[in-house]
């Protein structure tokens, strides 16, 4: 097991170690300069420009599809389920229709968590979601309640939930247990045999999902999850909800706002999915962003040559990384970490630079000392997938394959991914195989949701300029689509999930909005700018686990 700085092991809970992240996000249709020089001076322009949201803000959504709910809401029975870290957590379950167009039909169970408000006056429920699709939100409620300023958190009932099919919600599909068991075929299909081996894997996964969960798959999609959210609101007895979503959770929130704008009180979207490219185009363009982020890691290793002794030229260091990959493709480390598993191990560094010190040590040990033990250890902590991860991936594919159309002709995938690979080799084929079950999915696809909305109250958006999983363009697109929204940018930031992660500037905007509804107004593409946090330092005995590490353990990363 990987140990955090200071010798403290990471949280051993399996649900926090095997989360599958959103593997989506980015579109080529709305081109902006994510490193626009104008951002550099924007902070001075927007400082102090704040607009209040009217307390009674509501919207007319008469033309939007509505969730069908019973006149009498279900009663939630809350029981203590606190942990050492979050002792005030409570848990409950809620039965909802499998098919919301047939409210009297078969029902499934949603798992809920809560940290109750303690202030005399409550601002209502704050639903939180970590993304995915496939991420569990139960523990996230405890983290959000504990990390927001106490004066703010105490005003909300912070509500976590496992979306339909996820974790403690039932049923919880596991289409093909051990799908990511090492050693898998090399992700780069450089020979017909490798391409066939990878195709056989993804076809087997899609076939297993259809065989085991054929009756469930048509109801695993974003809109169904949105209807579940409204059922949660109804069961809580709230006329409106507050919402805080990361990553895919931003798309989930935007769709909820589209269908129920009059039921939204406040909404925070952090690391924003571009809804105009779901999901095939998003994944192709995301590959470029992950490649850039991997190169940023190489530059960081070069900067810390005194520690890693891999050289001071990032390009030469990158060549050493690909040489390591080639060596592992021929002889996997400990018969466990081959080329594909190496990609799984280093992909989390594209989500969160707090993992760079661990990855740097594993990389250096392999190259300089011919010692692959740290690499195997890093794989076990960052890349390995257990049963909870298998469930998360089953829901990820089920939702994404159902949400929107994917090419059914493999030749299209082959041509597009080879074209991207020429410029962005780091994650392109790994990403392709991760999503490829959608080429063979056993259900029909729905149409993507148009989230454009001028009826919802002002939404607060957070986006890092160099985020790989949800590139900057997505934040700008959603800022334009959600009338009255406010966009806060972390200039130079490359992490995915940026609020409640140690940046006091970002967190101040978040706390102000949740406290009294005020949002920054800059009058342009960006409403406020915060400087990014410094890159991490190499591991040392004096270092300690950061709040960002805790958050990213909950948001998860690809297994």
C-alpha cells in the first residue's frame, strides 16, 4: 500500500480507493484560447464586483419535462453511519421507479447520506456529486460539510447520494468482474493481434452487460439520474435544492437545471463538462489535454532533477518514460504492470498533481535503479481496480453509451484515434479502449441534452485553465449556455476538481455564494480569476497529507 507523506497510510476504505473518474469532456465546436492573456489582468477588473441573487429567484419551466412524483413524499429514515473522519454522517435509502414514466412499476433503491444543518436557520438541502458517471457521493457529503467554513456548512443539510446503480444503491451492476485484471494487452494496437485482443475484451464487456443487465440498461442514463435527484428533493420535503457537482456532476446538475429550473436555488459546477460534445468527440479532444498534462509532469521532474536524477530536458525525460513503457510491454513488472497498467498508474497524475511526487519516485527508481517495486506499489494504489471499481466502470459505460450516439463502425474509431495518437500518444488508445464498449453496446442511444438555460438562477462555475479531464473550453461553453452564470477561473491550474482543495481564493468565492448568493461579475468571458497553487515538492519526511489529496481520493481517477 502506498503511504502518504509522514508515514500515514491513505484511507483504506475500498470505496475511496477504486473510484472510476469521468473519462469524457471537451469539444472542438467552441474554440477559445484557454490561456488567454486577458486573464492575467482580469482579477483586478473584477475585484469587488458582486451581484446578489434575489432570495425568491425562480423560473417558469412549464415547457420542460417534469419528474412524475407522488403527492405524498416517501419518508426517509436516517440512521447514524458516521466514520472517524466524518462522525456526524447519517444514512438513509429511498425507493424510486426504475422507469420514471411508469411510477407504479418496478422500483430500485438509492443510498443517501446526510450531515444535518446545525444553524438555527437552514438554507435547505445541498446535494453533492463527485462525478463519474459511477462515482459514489456518500462520503463526499461528509467532506464537503467538514471543509466548507463552519458558518456556511452549518446552514445546510449536506446530502450525498449514490446515483442509480452505484455503490450502495441497488441493484449495483458489475458487468464483467476482473475486466481490468492485469496483465492486459498493450493498449496501442500496433499489430492486428493486439487490436483483436483489445476488441475481444471490449466486445466481451458489452455482451456481458447486455446478458446480465439487459432489463436495467435502458434506464441507466443522465436524465433518469436527474429524475432520481428530484425524487430525493421531494423526499426531503424541499421545494428547491442547492447543488454542488464536480466533473460529470456538472453535466448532471446542468441537466437538472434544464428540466427543473424552478427547483434550483443555488448551483455550483466545478471542472465543467462541455455538453456540446458528449461523448465521443469529448473523449478524442480530451486526449490532447492529457498529453499536455503528462508533459507538464515531465517538466516538473526535470525541474526537480536534484531529487529524481532523470535529467533537466523534459523531452529527454519523456523519451525515458516511453522507453520504460516499451520495456514493460515486453516484460511486465512483477507480472503485474505492463504497458497498459503503466498508463493506468500515471493517468491519475493528469487529474491531480499531488500524485506527481509518488509517480516521480516510481519512475526514477525504475530508470535509475532497475527497481520496479515502487512502480508496482504505485499501480496498486493508483491503477488497480477492485469490485467497487468494476461497478463504477459498469455504470460509467452504461450511462455514457446510453446518453448519446457513438460510432458503430470500428473503422471510424480506428481512423480517429490513430490520427489523435500521432500528436497525443500518452492516453489516446487507453482512452479509446476505455470507451470502446459503446461501439458494441446492446441498447439504443438517446439524444444529448441541450442544457442552454436562461431561466435558472445564477450558477457559479469554477474551471482551471489547464485541466485535462474537463478542459477549459467546457467552462466557457457552459458559461455562455447558462444565462446569468458566473465563471471563476484558476489561472495556470491543471488539477481536476479545484474548490475545497486548498486554494483560498477559489474557496472564498464558493463560501460567499453559498452563504448569501453573491456571485462575482466581470462583464466578460471570465468573472473572476484566482492564481493557481504552487506545484508540489518531492516527497519528504516533513510533508503531510493535504486537503486536495483527500478530495481527489473521493473524486477518484481512472482505474
